[in-house]
C-alpha cells in the first residue's frame, strides 16, 4: 500500500525532526566508544554515516517537495 502525499510529507518531517537527531546521537556515541582514530579516518566514518541514513528513507522523501499530485489544479497553486 502506497502512502498518500500528505502522509509521506508528515512522516518525512517526523524523520527529520526526531529520527535524524537520534541517529546523530547514536552515530557519535558509537564512534566515541573506540579509541580516537586518525582525523581522516574519523572524517571518512562520519561521511559514510552521513550518507547511509538516507538509504532506507529515500522512498519517503521522494517527491515531497513537489506539489501534491492528488490536489485539484486550482488549489495546487496556493
């Protein structure tokens, strides 16, 4: 079952406001559990972790910035 545009928009907002900060806290905590690596390796770890979060959420964010495809033409311009 596909999510409606409104549901995708609300879930994407929830993901950005709640899940993203939680993911950042978990990522920083996990990296801090190990002895501090070389600065370039640490940067690479954070870059990879910064890209990985979008993989499961990409379908949720797809098309959210576009006008509602189910809305009438006269209300889509508002």
